């Protein structure tokens, strides 16, 4: 049984806006990074069950890049997406109204190469960056 890691952030914006900014490639390229020295130069997203997404994540200095992608198993407009990553791990993202905002919760199966703390920290940093972007746009 894989360890499931949870990260969460409440974004001060309505669910429709949060959903759009989270899933639209033109926006993903602006927030999908864990630190200032990384970016996402390319994103594509076919947001439907059976559809696939692929985000290219890269160090800004050009030293390293990788594709992060998977296939959707659930797409419930403005409420939930779930997908299976290329390596078979499952991920679920929920969007729950919270007052004037939306709580975004991501639960993902850990991989075995990096520590649980490192994985949680990286995914939380990306989600925190999304919150910052969503509230500024």
C-alpha cells in the first residue's frame, strides 16, 4: 500500500475561477513551480475522463527538465479531478467552497525516490504558488 500525502491551501477566490486557473494551460505555466529557479515552459491539458495532461517542468538555468503528466480518471467540473500519473501513482484534487474562497486539497501516492517530507514540501510549495497566482489574477 502506497503512502498517501496530503497538501492543502485555501484560495481567496470562487471555485469557478480557481478551477479555471488550476486547469488551463495558459495559467498553469505561470504558477506550476515549487521555487523561483524552476518554471513550466510548456503545458497541455485535455480535461476529460480518459484525457491526458503533460506539463514540462524545468530549471530556469536549463540544467534539468522533466515531463509531469498523466491520464484523468475523474473530472467533476469545479469539484474534483483525479488522475493516474505515468508511473501508476494516483492523485486526487478537490475544490471545496470555503466562505468566499475555495479550499484546494491534493492527495497523492508517494514515490519511493525522495523522502515523504521532501515530496510533501515540494507539492505544498507548488500549491502555495498557485494560491499566490490565483489571488493576484
